[in-house]
């Protein structure tokens, strides 16, 4: 049984890869729970396992051991089709490299999770509202190639929130942007997160950004070396 008060729960998580001559441990003995509405920053040096952890939490990679529960459901037991549906309905993801579909317009890219989930309750008005909130009201019909890097990442932000997922995950969302665009994207991400009251799990190298989180988890050599409550979330979670 998972903890009914947590939105994410990780037990004994391990990830190994076969390098040919031997196995390499990427993560081992990872345990934590995240209550709904918390903003968690995950930090650590390169190679510490941050992005691997986030990919496992999102069901984008398979675990070598342990369990992951998302909103009370054990995702480590799900099939690929079940995971795809879970991601479309319950997880928003912001990648460092945008991951927009080049043949779709900005509006169509934002609507993609809704289309994949077959959720008829969310119409195109939601996509337009989110694109407007990130300053792209005049870019609805533009294709990714017609947008700057910062604009593409703002489309990705809108897409992450469109299905009103309980959890949004972001992996170095400003890694491909200059400092000005990066700062603007982060402000929009945090603003959307506050307004939507979403649980946010963010991998970052930016200490200043991490200081804005409610909680900071630090990894080193595949293990949690620090799990610190930085601040109490300002919005109470009603369960």
C-alpha cells in the first residue's frame, strides 16, 4: 500500500545499466515521499543520477529494483500502453530540448496530451489560454521551426500543464537557453505551477532556482546525500 497523503512515493529504487563488461549502478537505495502541492528541486553533480531518477518517476525508463507510486498507483508494474496513458493524464514533462513535434503548430503541440488521453472534457480553449499566459497568443499557428528557442520552451510549458496533471516534472528546462530567456521561462514555470497548484519536481544546476523550492533533494553517486525542507508550501494541500 502506498501512503495516501503522498502524490509520489519511491521505495528502494535502483537502476543499473549493462556497460558490456560489467553492470554500472546509476541509482541505489532511493527512498522518499512527496506530498501533493510540494515544489521539489533535485540537485547534484553531473553523473549523480538526477535525470535518470526523473525519467524513472515519469515512467520513461524501467527500474532495476524498487517501487514507484504515483497518485496511489504503482507505475513500475504498468505496461508501455498503460504508462503512456498515465503520462498523458497525470504527468506533465518539460524537457531541456523542448521535444515539440515539428509538423504540429504551437496550439496542436499543446493539445497533444489531451488528444493522446482521449479527454474530451478539455477543449482547445485551454490550450489557447495557456499559450496566452506564456506570451504566445500571436503564435498559435506557428510551427516550431518558426519559433525561437525560448518560445519553443514556452510552448512546452503550456503543453505540460494543459491536461491539469497532478505532477509536472522538468529536467533542466533552461539548459538550452541564454540567461535572459532562461530567467523568463523559469518565472513562467513557477507562475503556472502556483496558479495550477501542481506538484513540481525539477532537476536543476541552478542554486538560485533551487532556493525557491519547498524542498531540496541532493544526489551524489546515485544516492540521496541530503533531503532538506527549505520552506513550507504557502498553499495548504486539501486532501
